[in-house]
């Protein structure tokens, strides 16, 4: 597949997945805010005691990944809902997916790897500590895994570092080069 096609497909897939991540994260923030204002609010993902997004979002692990408050305090500026961090991550990934440069692809891959490293920790908290299943959280885990695949594909399409053109992508091989 030519580089321009690989970039186009990866850009479209990255954009779709990043927008999906943004929408899921924004809806998660909405649920947290709405639940804070109205204790009787029931989100569509609050199906029963086991499948309960609100239970997960309102737990101590729903803000700052459960790590900020114990070390920096409940009122610290970094102790934001996890979905706020997700929204920022997916917005950054959306912007990076539009940049046809080697550094952007590598930064995107690094961010997606970081997000996927957090997934086992968050999944453990869901199932073992909070003892609930968050449909939105599981959807985010799937989005992260798919983004990892696309980011790896994009970086591999760039080829070896030494043979880059100014735009960050390999020069198309001509019949004369073969």
C-alpha cells in the first residue's frame, strides 16, 4: 500500500476512534456532573448493581485514577475526573492524526501505549475493587486497543528512520530502484 494511502486510512481510522473516545469521555463527564447535581439521575449505562457506570465514576478511583488524592489531596487541580483526562488525550490524538510527520506518529504511538498501560490497572479496579462493570469504561478500553493497532500501523508505514523525506514519510520506490 502506498504511503499516502496508508496515511489516509490511518488518519480516517484515528479520527473516527479519537472522536469516539471524545464522545464517550464527554458523556462520562456529563454523567458525573448530572449525578452530582441530582442524586436520582439514572444514566443509560446504570443497568443494575453490577452494570453501573455511576458507581464507578463516583468511586474514589473515578478522579485522578485514584492516585492523585492520596498524594496531593482531594482539592488538588490534578484531581479531575478520569474522563477529563480521556477527553484531553483523545483531542490530542485527533490533532496528531492529522499531522503527516514522523514525530507526530511517534508521539501518538507513545500516548496510545500510555493509555493502554493504564487499562489493566483500571480494569482491575473495576472488577476487583469497585466490583462493577462500566459499559463506557469497557468501550474506552476497546477504543484504546484499536488506536494502538492503528498507531502501530501508521509508524510502520513510515519505514526506517534513515530514509525519510522532508515530510516524514519514505520516498516511494520506483521501478528503477528495484
